[in-house]
C-alpha cells in the first residue's frame, strides 16, 4: 500500500510540473509529497470538525426545535416554516432550498468550498432523517436557548472546517459584492423578513421565541469562529514571501500589500535582517484555504490574523486573475 501511495504522489508531482517541463528531482518529489500530506491532513481535520458540527446541529434540531414546533432564522428557518405548512419532509427542504445558495458560493468563494458545503448540508439532511433524539425538555425558554446553542455550534464548527450548513452567509457574501450593504446588514434584513413571516403564520409568541433561538445561535457562531466579520486581516512574514504573494493573487484572487521590515530577534550589536512583510484581507470563509496554502509554501511562516470590522477602497473585492 505504501508503494502505491508513493506512486500516486509521484504521478501527481509529474502532472504538476509537466507544463513547465521540469525534470522530476528528489527535491521536487519531496516538496510535492509534503504538499499532498498537508492537503490530506487539512482534509481529515476539516472533515472531523464539520461532522462534529453536523451532529451538534442535528441535536439542536431533533432534540429541541422540531419536537416543539420551534423555528430558527436563515435558510434553516425557511425550510422549517415550509415543512410545517406544507408537510414536506424537512431533510428534503434543507437540500433543495440551499442549492441556489451553494451555486452562489461556487462563484463567491470557490469550488472546494461549494463542494464541502453541499456534502455537509446533504449529510445534515441525512442525519435529521435517520437519527431520533428524544425531546430533551418542554420548557420553552430552554428549548429556544439550547436549541439555538447547538444549532449555532454546528454552524460554527462547519465554518471552521471551510463549509456552511446554512446558505445565509453565502448569500450575504454574494450580495455584498453587488450592493453597498455589509454582510451583517444583509443577514439581519433576511432574518427580519423570516421572523415577520413566522409571526404572520404561527403568531407573535412563536416569532419571539424564534428570535431568541436565532440570537443564541448567532452568538454561539460568533464564539466558535471568533466572529463573522466580513474580512480578516492577515500579516505574513516568511523567507518565501514572493511565492506566498503570487499564491494570494493567483489562487485566492486577492490583492496584497508588501512592505519592508526588519526581523527584531537578534543578539546585541548584530545587524537586524531585512525582510518583506505581506498584508492581505480575506473573508473568514477563505481563511482556512489561505492557511493551508501558506503551510504548503513555508510551514515556518509567521502569520498574524486580526478581525476587521470594516474596510473600504483598494482591491477588497475578490477579482479573477486575468
């Protein structure tokens, strides 16, 4: 089996350098082997936390919200409203209603993100269909708070793994490129519309509990992913700064700023080593991919990430490389 793995990796390396017509050397082979191992490790970790998030979201839906006729905000809330009024099974609606948003995610974030999200949502629907949790409580306040908590925990873990279980965030990122409204503002408007429908169909009390569920879920998501701000500022210090700069432009379609600096760690009377520092802005959904690509190029790179509340001007919007 080890021989087969090495052969596959060797073929992958040959394919990657084919267009450049570079001879496969042991150094290139080891570099490609390292990249494949990083991809595999990242995939396994992302899959683990996404599946953990799916289980948590299933617990929130089947153990708290669904047995007590409660709803949430976002696409999940729309699915639950339609399911309660039309008697269409919720698992089918979770997939069908999220499909347009996944298509948006394909153009707004990327192919890998869209595939991950589609698999995650399909798995959530399957677990909702197959797994039966006994109703945990009948207290309305506990249902709203803990139902929202577990649902938010699931959504947050999925986002940490580079996917989403609810298409609301994808829609917000997509519309943000077309409209002068922040992502948070778009999500708020969308959910106000949903809660208005819930109030009209089910009554004010159900709508108020739905708002409480949404608040619990959104705060939990904030806690898990350290905020759902639109952008994350990333500062990168590496000896391979030029390769990282090209990767940011070509693979993420993002702009970056390169400025001169000096490494401050040095003994007394020694000259400080000059270096170039890269600064870029990415969305939180792109952060996982950026970290993986940086590690492929330089696993010793020093990376600092800061939450950005707002940004304006420059090359903020993602652009395809021409």
